[in-house]
C-alpha cells in the first residue's frame, strides 16, 4: 500500500485493516486518512453491507483500474448505463471520452473498501432522470454524484433537483459535488439590448455555458458571438431550451458572450461557464449549480487534504432562494491511483464524503441505530470539523466531513532535573498529524507523527510544560505539567 509520507503513524490495527482491504501496490487516498476513516477500519467498520451508486457521465479506463487493484473485480460490482450511444465508457459534458467516474469510484472504494459499488452513467437530462429512478427502484441507499448541470433555475425547483429530492424522500442519501464555479459564475441583471461578459478566450478553448433565473415572467438567453472582418458581431450559438449552449471549440478570432433579457422586467440571472473563468466579473456567491442546489442533496465543497481553507474555485451559496450551500466540505487534491496524482475539485470531495456515508451507515447498522437518510445526514453533519469560516453562507458549510471525532490519548514524561529529557507519546485510532511541545507558553518544537523526545533547559522556579497532540481528522488534546527547578 502506498501513501503520502506525511501519514507516518497509523495504528497497528488500522494499518492491518487497510492492508487487508488494499491489494499490493494499490494507493489509498490521503483524504481517507484526513477524514479519520482509518479509525473506522480499526473497529472493523468498512462500509460492508452498503451499496453505493457512483453516478457519473462515464467510466473509461475501468479495466485498467481493476487490473491495478484500485477497484474490485467487475464481477464484484454492478453496472448500469443510461448512455445508449457510448455505453458505460460514456462521454463528459463536453462530449469527450472520460475516466471521471472511474476516478470517483476509486475514491469511494478507498474510504469504504467493504461497500458494494454500483457504477451508473448517463448522457443527458433524460438519462439522469432515468438513472435516478433506477437507483430508487433498486433501493440503493447512498449516491455519489460528482457533476453539475448548468441549466437553471438554481433554486432547487428544477426537474433534476426535484428528482434528487424525490430520491431522498425514498431513502437515498444523495451526496453531490457543489461544483467548481466560484470563478466561473456571474450574477447580474441583463439588459434587453444585451450585457456583454468579458471572458479571456484563447484559441483552442472549448466553451459551454448555462443560464438560469427564478423570477416569474423573466426570460433570457445567452449568445455566443464572433467578430466579423468588418468589426460587427455575428451570433454563432444561442442557448437552447435546456438553457445551455452546446460545447464549441474556438478556432481563432475575437469572441464574446452576451446575456440578453428577452422578456420580463429587471431581475437577476445566473450564468455559469463550464470551462473558462469570468475573471474580474466572476461572482463566487450563488455559484452552486444543479442538482447540488436540491434540498435533498448533501452538497460538498472542496478543501485540499493538507489544508484548512476552501479551494478558491469551490462553489458556494446562497442558492437563488437564499439557502446556505454547501452543506459540508471534503478533502481534495489526492492520489487514489498512481497514474492520476492530484485528483482535485469538488468531485473528489464528494466521492470522499459518499464513502464516509457508507462507513457511518455501517456503524449505525452494526449498533442498531436508525440508518435512514435523516439520521445519517444528521450524524455526518454533527461530526464535521468547523473550519472557522464565518457567516450563514460560509463556503465550508458545517465544516470538514470526518468519521473520527475522538481525540488522541497523550502521555508526557517529565523527569526531574535542570535539563530533563521530555518524552511525548500519542495513541490514536486514526493517524496522528503532529505533537507539539511548549515551555512557559512558547512553542519549542512540533514534529510529525505520534512521539517526540526533547531535552529542555528549565529556568529557576516554576516551569509550565504543555504537550499537544493532533490527529489528521483535526481532533486535539493537550496535557500540562509544572516542573520546578530549585
């Protein structure tokens, strides 16, 4: 098993569980340890008995992933395709072959190696709705959906969001990426004559946009235009009935995007870009797309697994109807397959949280506690580590999702003497991040891992010694001693 070098102290039982679950050479995502999933494994909780549907647009590279030991054998998984042209391999939102679903399935499997994976893909809105109905009919309790659909409204009332709400009402815990649109979203009041949005287009870019609004009576369209030799602008593409434009690859020349109000009075609309950012015109607030805007969706933002700040691209609320989103954040910038280091975005974060949901459901079932959607959702949210983002529309929601909420057990040996050799040792069901030694309020040293030995010089009189241990899931414990040097 390969892991990041920072993961220096997994408890023996947890390590044994992981090694038993992961074939030789397989990579386990660092995000699993950041969430304290190894504390679950140490107790024999691995998601066993829970089916998790990984819903995506395509699962290219599936055979290679299985051969590398990153996913179970195909016979041990279920598959279902609602892409009648490309099958399970699918295509992404730009019509390009994709391995995105395979990468997400690898992450879910890393976090919950005992969960039974159900790989489901779709190609369009109708396929998405069919997939949701199939998932409900087959009683799959957890869904990992790492995709955003850019046709509005973005207030939870659209048909795709209503389908997610229906799934939740039928017992499906729906985990959805909040989207990567904080820098690719614009909100404003378009003019009837058109409002131009400045976008730094480049030759070879593939562009695609979506628009939405909630105000009754309002209508608006997006117009992709190219400048003609005489300086005038000609429309090349216009948003269709789905309120989206088709993918278009730019082959040179000058281009612009114009938002045109075609009916109704002054009212705000939301514009999303699938690929290129809006630069200085971007509006991070309100950048959660469909179906993460659904009330029934657990919308997940992104935080790098080694950090504590929300990624700048991570979509944030409020929704058009004023609800706070995302609900939580999960770890990203991880490696769940050595061929794809640094898998990023809210996609990876959502897959981690879906795996976490399988672990928590396993725990509930084993202990006889309710495992319905409301109970699981409440437990997941209650365990989140607050990242300190202020305000009701915080980009981190309730905080970093995690399994482990138990602080490490810490011991401090402090023998007498003018320059004693202090020893710190921490034990944890998960992975220790660091131990810190402070003398009279001043930090002397922080080391990664579970232990430290440090010789210190004590001043005459009373000396305050403090040892602090912190695990990767963010649980912290401290102990204090007073040493007197006469």
